[in-house]
């Protein structure tokens, strides 16, 4: 039986995947020379809101919190959510917490707006960081 995950758990699982990939990414790029350029920046010269997340994740895995923040501060929130997800998933797996309750439409809309505002803030950060006017 498949169990539904809460929104924080889903984001946390994404964060766990990102941080896991960041541990092997430097070895892959070093061995193959393959990089993952931002398609929007490659096509238009304008960075996307997620630009710097790979660099930030690799820096964070290496323990360089300042470098991670400088690349894209969103990675710190994603990492914190990953830690929270591990705690939630463990607590739910052991029965210490009940299964998640579905969010109301109101909370789903609020979360959508918050995600959109976070993306806009990240985009403004990237445009400033990379000197795009």
C-alpha cells in the first residue's frame, strides 16, 4: 500500500534527492566533462529562478554554507526541509505521528502563492548576482 506524503515531506524527499545527487555530481562532471547548463540562461542569457541551485547544493554538501548561500539561498531552505522530512518520515514510520491530513484548497492556494513569491525573490537575487539588468 502506498502512503501519501505531506507537502513538507515531498519537498524534503526532493531535497534529499538533490543533496544526494550533489554528492556525486562533482565526480561525474570531473570524469566526463558533462555539465548541466541552465536552458533559459543558455538560450537567452537571462538566469532562471533556480540558477545556482546545483552549485549551491554541491557547496552545501562540501560544508560551504556561505558559498551555498551566495549561489542560491533557496538551497538552504530546501536542505532544512530535507532534514525536517527525515524527522517526519521517521516519526510517521514508527507510529509516533499520524498520517498527514490533506490540505484545504485555501492552504493549497496560499502555498502556491508563497512558492511563486519565493521564485520571484530567487529570480531577483539571481538577476542581481549575475548583473543582468
